[in-house]
C-alpha cells in the first residue's frame, strides 16, 4: 500500500550483527541476526575489538539478506534506522557508518535509535494491542532498568541497577560454576534440575531507592558459597546454585516490577532484554501479574536478545514524531534513555 511505512533497521551494539525490515512499526518482514557468540565463547565474554572486526565483515551481507528476505529493495524503504548507543563504541560505529552510507546513497531519512528503546519496543511486535502507558522491566546483559513508558518514545526511569546488570550477574555466576558464556540460557536450563530453596542467597535492596537494583552482592555471595564448599571439602551442587541464584534475582525483579505497576496506577507490565527470555522469570512474572490483575506482555525469545527488528519498531515511532538525524550522527557509547 502507498501509505505503508517501511524501515530498514541495523543493530550492531554488542556481539550480534543484525538487520531487519519492519512495516508500519508492528510487522516484521525480515529479521536477520548473525551471532558472534561462538567466537567470543573462546574468551569467556565479548572482546570489543573482535566484535567490531566481525561486524565489518558481516554487515553488508546481513543488510542484503534482510532486504532479500523481505522481497524488497532499498528503493522501497522509507527510512533507515540504526542503534547509535549505548553499547561498545567500535561495534556501534560499524552500524552507524553503514546506516549513514546507505541513507545518504539512497536519499532516505536516517533515524538513530536508543538500544534500550529498541528492547522496550520489541513488545509491540507480537502484542498488537499494547500501547503506552505501561511499565517495562528491561533486563539485559548491560542494563537493568524499570521504566515508565508514558507515551511512544517518552520514558521515565523509575529504577536502575547500582552495579551489575541482571544478565551480567547470570553470566558471572555461570562462569563461576563452569557453564561458560553466555551464562543466562545455561543457568535457565540447569536451574530446572536444581532446588531453588537449597541455598538462601541475599536479595539486595537499595536503601531509600525502592525501585533500584543491586546484584553484585548476590554474585559475591554465590562465589563465597562456592569457595566455602571447596574449603570444607564439600561437593558443590551446581544445579542447586543455579536454581537458588536465579530465584534470588527473580524475586527482586518481580517484587520491584509489581510495586512500580501498583504505584503508577497502571495495569500493564512488559519485560524486555535478553534476560526476559528466562523461563522462570516469565513464569514468576505471569503468576504475580495474574494474582494482581495486571496484563503481562513479553516478546518471543528471538525478540528479547539483540535484534534489528526491535530497532525498526522504535525507529518507526520516532519517525512519527518527526525525529531524524543528520550525517553527523555518531556512536554514543553511554547514551541515556530519552536523550536525542
Ligand atoms: O539483550 P541482550 O541480548 O544484550 C544486551 O543488550 O545486553 O542480553 C544478553 C544477556 C546475557 O547476559 C545473557 O546471559 C542473558 O541476556 N540471557 C539470559 C537468558 N537468555 C539470555 N539470562 C537468563 N536466562 C535466559 N534464558
Ligand atoms: Zn541488548
């Protein structure tokens, strides 16, 4: 249709090189993701220099595939969306340079997108009825934010982590019990075989900031527990550690999310980011929402972890507000949510 708005979106903020075509902000026509996980696994985490180099190798191919899969050409696009922060500066630069080159050559508007805004917007893809205002818990490898989405593109951060992100805690604990990178999905799986009540780990609260999170104490408690078992010559039950650690994280996430939804007079909660694909978190959040009469929204796992479809959705809603960027758009590694 003439009025359809098509956006080619690019995401390269961490270790996935991704491109997607999104129609009218809600329909994903293609979603291509080239993951570097296998490469970074060798080092136990993302190596920024390697990530940038790999993005350069892959980006053209991923963009071409996204257009091909959507059965469309660059000419058909109405705008080019790209993540310009936050993230690894070298990795972000590859996507930003690619998007600028394409937008300039094809004479299309360029729309820079905040990565977290992308994660939140992933909820619009499969939940066609979801509209702001709602509360969104963003839990990824780099971020833990409790956000009030006042309207499209308008965010109020209610709480954030004071130290480690939720995903980072999963990754560090996974490494400590020998599960490798990325730890989240592995802990999710192993926890199903463990007893979540076997070990009581601390659930940190931040004095005076009821919506904030802190996970570094929990991570240290897990490491101390493992060390003390070793010192006493006791065997360590990895599955029990995974289940008990996961429960400690989830209890806090659920408690804070429920409090935010109640305090802000809202009956809608969404979750987003890589950790949002955690099966126990989804189940616990669903239960709490059901008990409190709250509607619960979450993206499919493929839209939880980094992808470009979510960037296309966010770019669409930014474009409706008239947002576009100039050729001086730069990567901003510590971009704040709500900044342009
Ligand atoms: O959103 P994402 O792909 O990247 C960032 O923007 O950070 O999130 C990646 C994070 C990693 O820390 C990974 O361990 C975690 O999400 N993750 C999970 C699960 N799947 C991915 N954490 C817990 N359970 C999962 N099933
Ligand atoms: Zn992310």
